[in-house]
């Protein structure tokens, strides 16, 4: 895994959602039909965020912020 330095500004929080399973039993689910997980882990927090810490897990809304695709993930 390549290490990338990201600086989160203000009241922003960077989250990582877990990988989505490709199979349910013996059925392969196409990518467009997979449900996005609502649970996420906090990767980085902005300097104005005081009540959330890195490494905590929580629930995220389905349309909460943009998705960012990184190289290799």
C-alpha cells in the first residue's frame, strides 16, 4: 500500500468505508448493484474537529460527501 499524505482542513473528516463483498453465497453481485456500506472508519480529522478521533468507527449517510478513488483502492 502506498502512503499518501493528506491534510484535512477545517471541520472536515476523511473516512474509509470497508470493502464491498462481491459474492453472497455462490452468487456474484455486479458492482452497480452492491449496496454501499454505511459504516466507516475515521482516517483523518481537520484542525477544528474536537469531538471525533482518528480510528473511531461510525455510521455515515448514504449521500454524505463525495467519493474519492485513490491508486490501488
